[in-house]
């Protein structure tokens, strides 16, 4: 007996409804009880209404081990597809914790790989919502294979399309490596965690007692490990931050970000900046104030805000042009460069370079942080990462030295010599090998030898003053062309905008090679 | 060519600058650090920087203004209203440097600026004054005696007060006794002068004022009256000319206008000014105070008489003849209403500073809008929240109401809260439409309570669509 | 494009606007889908350099002229407009506790228990990394306790001053 058209339509409607229930009403309620949305709810909230086109809704797994054949879910525990966010096309997958705890199997992994392929071929950003217990043990090595295929695709996509991971639940074991290789990781406070080995195993091996949150919660990864880039107070906040990020970055490589609209005049004077840099070199100030004054609408999306606070990274726009900003923060650790800040900034710079976003660097750095922690921790190779990243970058680089730029740190922070395009300096800047105090101790060792007490103080003060007059300024560097222009702080914004407009069509060719060997 | 400095800002600076240029003189205007892009500069030929962080250092800084006046060889200064317009020290300093003050002579400002002195002068000149104490009252017992004479309710008023501050109503002897010391203390701390008067408190009062214009040749004229009874916290909200309460009672009109002229002549008044009266339901009127400056609501008088008050004020100060030769030359015709447009919450009527990011006017015929608004204007807390005056003129009161209703709908200001919705409500409220209101209008009728009805989500959708349209183009 | 319109009390209205191609008459149609799933359609047409808006392409009125997104007013509610995303609502750390995030030495303590302070007042000077850091009050209030003294060397994370708001 053949079915009528009406019956066939009803069958599809019912199948759709079944797929949308995922693991069932009870499990969905449990998600809500924990303060989490379901996979589909997240997609509907994030994407523009009625814009989601789902792929592979009816895919099922083929595993026959351990009785798993009795439990099959339509979609196999992950929702994948494409849609738009504020009109911008994106590809998305959302792991469904209500099906097998979001555990990954072969069919599941293939779905993700398919949508990732689509994203790469069509140059749209890939957004992954992670909420999974890990590999599906019943599927054995096929789960591991599934993960590996995803990891491979992450790498193929890296630098081609922006990849964003929203961690909205557990992400443990091998599964963490996929987000780890994406460009941006968002974590939701209290309901998300990431670690390679969980607290139970940790307890048995190292006998440490630690909670999931302490080991790999949102705060841990945002403040201590530097794994995550954004922390969100709840899932709604997380989705909003993802939208915010997408408003800055382009859809793919070789596609410059679209110029945005701003009512903030590019000719706005920065009066506030006239006195912001204290004349007393020992007084710190908040570099973020300079950033806020210069950018459009005071809108700054900070990257890794709570990690390595001695360097500030983030996205902003100037005159509608979307840029990345890297700036030393004199209010934290005197703005010194160290292991964490070097790696943080290096990764950020490489993202901006990969996606054609100009970088504005604000420099106030007295040097690298001294100490055995740093040396034994490998500041040599980590600091080199930052230098490598800047040197490798071919996007427009605009550097502004606000106060100190000493020693090797001067070279590293996008100096002229590593091919920054425009180097500016404030009249308050000091470009030198080191500060007056240290320099005088070395250069005038003989003059100071044998002096004590007030004689020593007087001679030292005299020599320091002499040194400061000669070297504590940008003019030596300016006279050699290492600084293109010494500007008045009140013109900062309009200057930067003008240079950005000129550098729009910058095209730099580098020698062909498979890839360099950045110290890791 | 004479340089005439307008020592003010906002819409009045524009108004005065227009008159200065019209008379063929050079309009000189100020700009300050907190308002370097003030729109009144558009109407000025020369722009002078007035330095300072706030009003005390700028528009109220006599020393700086005098030195700038000397430096730029200013011939005359128009103070506008507020700021230094009724400051006798300023007047005297200008005289010292030989610069003309466009306003009355210093003695008139001094005498009319003090409530006790002006009341005495009025009384001496035969002008009816509010029954009450002849001068300052020293004790509660003395206050009680005066109150018994003129009858309760009475008003305890600080002599140096103004703008509605330092006043308390007492409905019986007990309340009078309770409030007397409190008012004295308040007066001392707010105005530095503990002097207190006792006055009969008029129930169902109307605020009627008469515009005076005089020259330095002894001529004093009136330009008819205005009614400003729609007020809250003693600040005027809507004014109209002529008074709907006086209406066709020409005898009453003549009486009150001539009385005002009588007072002006008694102080040898020689500029533009306003004599304020309080009129009860029984049409008896009493002198309140005299404002020795050009007032905010002068446009409605200009509309119904055709007299350019500001131009004439300047001419008078420079010793020239006015535009007319006799009182008979000044005739009134038609009706005018003014709505003060302020940057304030339409329900609570508290100031609401902010930045204007949208401004459009679509008015019917017969509308005048004196304002200092432009797209991008930042209304700051240290300046006057009043940003414009919407004035309508028509054949008669009903015609004006019709035009004003259409005009208020066509006034679009975005980015800040304004009292435009409040005006919309009042212009349609039946008591106001009937011309039936006293100074208790706002407190009794409470038109602000129904303003919230105007809130609609459709408004938001339309605005969002408008924004989107501009951004996607 | 998602719009969030939030008033000063935190009340939020959000909806999505999608613009479609110009119609034959040259007007652009906008579809609004609101939170409550209701749908509204508006048409916008340009005339003499100004925009006009209509719901039915027959009755037109002048569209609001808004030059920047900073503020919208709906009668007596002033609201902020956010286009695309809602800004972060993460509350700042307890502003009443001043904790140092770097080790250093207390050079000067400029306040005492019971002192009334305003946000931004400098309460103590901490020397760290050869820099004199001014530690400022994060909020208005009264100083509840001072846990450090001049000359004391402290580690990062040390609670220095508590302010009661």
C-alpha cells in the first residue's frame, strides 16, 4: 500500500519534530536547571531569526557495539548548519549535551567536518559551540579518528577563516584540542570547563584534590593559563560577545574587514591626552585611557583581558577602520614584557596578520621582566615569538611610543627596523638603550668610583640630568629616521586615521617558502 | 561702526545678535571652552574667547569681561537675561570704562531688584501692592499682626529671594508662627539676607505682566500685557499675549498697563523691562516685582504689536529715537502663544542634559522658533535647560492654538528628553484650551501625568528603521 | 541586524531588522521581527534628500533624523541603542576592596580608618617595579579598614584597604 502525499508530508513533519527534541524533554529540562540552554536554543539565540539552514538533521550513527544500536538520535548529538548573524554569513555547529552527553562518535564528527569544509570553501567564519562529555567510548577508535579529522580541518582552516569556540559546558580530554587550535575561545563562568585530564584522574596520579572549576574553569583559563580569550557571565552574555567579536573581524582571509559607520569625527582633538603621560617617569598611568581617547565611540573589545595584564590586546575601530591594538600597560608590572605577555601579543598579532587587520602598537616598555622565573621559564624563546610575529606581519603597522622604549624591548615593539610602516612618538617619549639611572652607573663608573654619601648623590644627579637631556627624548631616533614623526598628543586620533587611510592598499611581498620556524 | 558685545549665550544671544546686525552694527559674541562650537556665533561677526571652566569664571566673571571689553574696543554691551543682566556692579564697571550698558540705569536695577524697596516705591507711586508688611518683619508677633490685618492665607517671603525660592504659604496663625523662624534661616543661608516680608496670599491667582519700553529721552511706553500663569516651581512653561483672563476687558487692560507705565516713570526707566502683577479672580491686581531686563517671553509681545523690542532696546541705550512716536503708534492685533522647549523630563520636569543627535522642524504658517539647537548640540548641566521658544501667532486665540498644536507635532528633537510631549498634552487639555487657568494649573490639572500615554513601541521601531536606513546606504 | 534598545532602568527591547532590495517605486522595505515573534514591515523612501517612512506604501511621514547611535528618547525614557550586540554586563570586582596585583612596598598611606573618600581619590602609594603606583578608591564611601603600613613589603593579592560604600 503506497502512502499519500499528505501522509508523506506528515512523516517529514514528525521526523523534524523528533530531531528537534534531541535527547528528549527531560534532558532538555535538566540543561535548563543547570542554567544552560539546549543546543538548538543557542543557535536560535545567536543567529538571526529564521536564518538557520540545518545540514544533516537526520544523520544517525552506525555503531553496533555495546548495544548502542538500540539508541540512535536523529542528528547524532550535534546540530550543524549555516546562517547569518547580523546579516553576516557564518557556519556553526552546536554540540547537544542531551544526546549521549554530547559525546562524539564517527557520524557526529563527519557532520562537523562537512560543515567545516563548507566554511573553508565559502570563506565564512566557523563557530563551534562546545558542550560535550568527550569521546563516545562505545565507538572506540572511531571516536578518536573522528576527533583527529576535526583537528586536521581546524588546521586547514586556520588563517583562512576565523574560527570561534564557545565553551558552554564540559570540554575534556582530547576534545580540548579542537578549540585550542581555534582563534578565539569564549568560556562561560561556572558552567564551562576545559582540561586534558579531569580531577578524578589527577587525584589518583598526583594526589592533588581540586575541583573542576579550579582545574579548568572559566576563571582559571582566562587568568592563569591564557588558554581562553574571553570570559562571559552567562550564556546570553557569551552569545552577545560572540556577536560583538564578529562585528570586528572579516569573514575570511584576503577579505579586508568592511569599513564600519561611526559618528565619531576623525578630526576630534584628543585634548585629554596632552597631560596623560606623567612627566615623572616613576609614575604609572593607564594606557587604556589613551586607547579609549583615540578609538571610535570608546568601543574596545579586549582580548584576554584578565591574562598578562601588562600588555593590552584588543579590537577597535578608528574612523570606521577595524584594527587590532597592542599596547604595553605601564600600570601593571611597569609595562615590562614577560613570557605571558609576549605569547599573548604574538598570537594576537598573527591573527590580525592572517586576516589583513592593521595593527596599532602603543609602546611604553622599560624592558623585559628580570628574574629566574622568567629566565628559567624561557623568556628568551617566548620573547622571540613576539619579535617574530611583528617581523612576519605584512599588515599595516603603526607604532606610537608614548614614554619609555628601552633596550631590546624597543626593538621588539614594532620598531622601524622590523618593518613597521609608521613610527610616531610623543614629546614625552624616551628611546634609549636603558634608563638614565642604570646607564649612568655603567658609563660613568669611573667618575663615580670612590665617591660616597652626598658627593656621590650630587655627581650622580648631575650625570643623570646630563644623560636625560641628551638621551631621554625621541630626537636622536628621529634624527636617524627611526621615528617618522614626533607628534603632539592632541593630534593622535586624526594622525592615526590619516595614516590608516594611506596604508589601505599596502602590498608587501615576502620570499616564498613552506613556512618559517617560529620558536615555540 | 559700533562694536556691540552680546555677553550671553544660547537663544537670547542669537536674538540680540540679529537685532545688532539689523541696526547696522558689528555683533561681537563670546565662546567658552565648554562650548567652542556654540551656534550663536553664526550670527556674530567677531568671536571672542571667554576663558574659564564654568559660568563663574566665564559669563559671570566681571573682571574678565571688562578687560575683554577694553581690549576689543567694545562700544556697548547687551547682557541678555540671567547672568549679569541685573547686576549693578557690572553696570557700574561698564560706566567706568565708558561703555554703554544696554539696559536701564543702575539705580533702577538696584531699586527694583530688592523686593522690599520696589514694593515701597510702587506703593509710593500709587501702584496697588499686595497687602502685607510695609517692609521687613523682625518677629513672629509682628508677622501675626500684619497677617491679621490683610487676612489669611499669607505668604512669608524672603526680600532677597527670587525664582520662587525662600517662600512659604501659611494658612493660619499657627502655621505662621511655626514657619517664621525657618524662613528667616533659609533666607540667610540661601541669599545672605534674613529679611522677610509678610504678604497676603492670593488664591486662584493669575500672573499678568506688562512689557515696558522706554528711551533715554523720557518717553515711557507699554506694549500691552502677557499672561504667564502656566508655571511649575515658579518657572514659566507657557506664556500668551494678550491675557485670556483679561480678554476683552479693555478698561482693565488700560488700567493695568497705565499702572505699569506709572511705576516705570517713577524710577525714570529708560530701557526695556517688565512689570509683573498678580491678579485675583475678582480682577483686582497687585504689584509683584519689576524685571529690569529683556525677558524670555518677549517674542509674544513682538508678535502681537509688531514692535521689535530688542532693536528698540539697543536704540534707546545708544540715545537714539525709538521706532514709534507715541503710545497710539503701538497697537495690538491677534494673539500669540509661546511654549518654552526645555531639555527636561516631560513627567518629572527635572533637567535632562544630553547630546542632540537629530533635529527637524516642519511648521505651519505663522510659527516662529527662537532656539540654539543644532544636530550634535551637547546640552550641558551648567547651562540653561531651555533650548528654544516655540512661538505661534494667529488671528485669534483659537487660531493660534490650532497652529501651535500642528507646530508641536512638527518639532522633532532626538537624543535628549524634552518637554515637547508635555506641551502637546497642555495644548489639547480642555481647561487650557478654554483659557481657564491660574498659576495652580500644573499642580491641579497635572497634565504631565498623562504624558506616559504617548509612549509607544512603534516609535522605537520607526527610529531603528531610520537608523538602519542611514547605515546601510 | 539585531537591535537592543535599553533604557536607564535596564528594561530592554530587542528586535531584528532585515532590509530587502529596493522595490519598483524605489523604496526599501524593512522587516522587523520582535522578541514576541510579532512581525512588522516598514518602507523607507528618499524624497528631496530626506527619508520618509510608511507602513503601507500609501501614507508617508517624515522618518526620524538620527545622526548617531548614542541616544534615543521615547517620550520620557532615554535609552541607549546597541546595534548588533548587547554590551557586556559583567560587574566589576568588588570596588570596595583594594587588592594589589603586584608585589611591592608601601611608600605612603594617605588615608585613615573612618575617612570619607570619593571614587578616584588616591589612598596610598605602592612602589613596585621601580614605579610609584597611586592606588585609588574604586568607589565612594568610608574607609573601613587599613591593612598595611608605610614601609611594609607586600605580595600580590594582599588586601590593602577596605571601603564601605
